[in-house]
């Protein structure tokens, strides 16, 4: 299987690195200092599961690669449309595009340009950061959940699961990706946003009674909007999962990392989308709106 990785940050670097380490036919689409580092030094992953370095193929010109079988799409949500347009030379009749991005509407944006039959939804459960161009620090987790956007099992999901297994990339197919995407958003919306505003590792949000209560109320809003959007989530189960995951999560969120690096923030894909969906359903989401407003100010300041 011929693979291309678009977006060589922490997610693309780690999972693409696992494939390259295993000997898969994978090429990284990068630019600037990241491209230079990949070409000269290769890709380095410092991981709790074992460090490794691997020489990789990298380019900034998708036309050099031609069509691929699998495109791991790992760019920030605000770059979705522009990145998929640039990747079009790699998209053939049978190409599968697996989105590993934050948010619930990236797959729809990609499908509008390439067709929904080419898109799979995915969620990456990982705590990682970019140490420097071409180097990733992996601290927590490291698993992909993926499946058809419309749900149900499919032969291509089964084949892709077997491919990931072959290269020791932890992944699991799911017939209910809408629920999985919304469940992750129910964590991202409160914890990415609050962590970006208060700093420190994620676990401090749980330790402080005021931020703990704010996170609970934001989560409750997400669950309410999800239910109104046709994706029923059980608040008690979602909140219990959020607490269990966050109370020992001694890592900064990706949004805080972006703020510290002076990059744009994904507040539109995490809190903004909840506000938009709430309006569509005749609801209000005041806690998400407050976080979105504050994050918008931080984004401008950065």
C-alpha cells in the first residue's frame, strides 16, 4: 500500500513514523524547516514506548508522488480545504483519505472536494508534541479509531485495519464514528480551551474546583448539542470518561502548544462548531461561547 502523510506535526509524525519504521511505502508532505529536517536527518520519535529514528522520503510537491492508496490527513482543521486542494494530485479513483484531525466537520469539507466515497473518519488518541522540526515527543496514548463516516463496517476498513496491524500501528475500526467524533469533541471543547487559557498540564483543570466545574458545564453543553444533532451521548458516561482521562494527563493540549508556538488556534473547530450547531438546533451554548470569545482574543494577540 502506497501512503502519503499530509501534516507532519505530532500526530502525522508519530503515526507516519510508525509506518516508516516498519518499512511501509510512505512519503511525508512537508515544507520549510520540517522538510529540510526530514530530508537531512530523517524523522526522530522520542516515545515512552521506545525511541526510534528513521530515514524517510519527504517532499513539498505532491505531483512527485502520484496517486496513493492511503492519505493520512493530519493538518490543523483551519487548513483542511487548502491542504486537500494541494493534495489532489495524490488522490486517485481508489485513494482512501483518513482524517486524523480535531473537530466533527473535517470529513465533510474533504468530501466536498474529493467525494464522500474517498473519505474515512478518524480520531487519534495521543499525547504528543513537536520537539523541533523532524522530531516528535510521544508521551501518552498512541491509538487510532477509524471508520466509515456514515457508519457500519466495510471491507476497506477491515483491509486498513489489517494494514495497520502489519506495521504495529495501534488502530481499531468502528461502525459508529459520529459518536466517537462527538465524544472526543466533548473532551476537546472544554479541556483544550481551558488548558489554553490557564496553562499548565491538563490534570490541573481537574484539581481546581472552579475549572473542574467549568469543564463539566462545557461538556454538558456539547452533549446537549450532540443529542439535538442526532448523536445521542450519555452525559454521565462522557463526563466520567473525561475525568478519568484528564486527572492523570500530565501533558499540555495541542491548542496550548499552538499558542506557545505563536500559531493559530483551533477554537473554531472545537468551541465555534458547538455554537454553530447549537444555533442550528435552536439552542444556546453560553459556556462554549465564553471560551470561544476568550480564545479568539488570544488568537489575535498571538
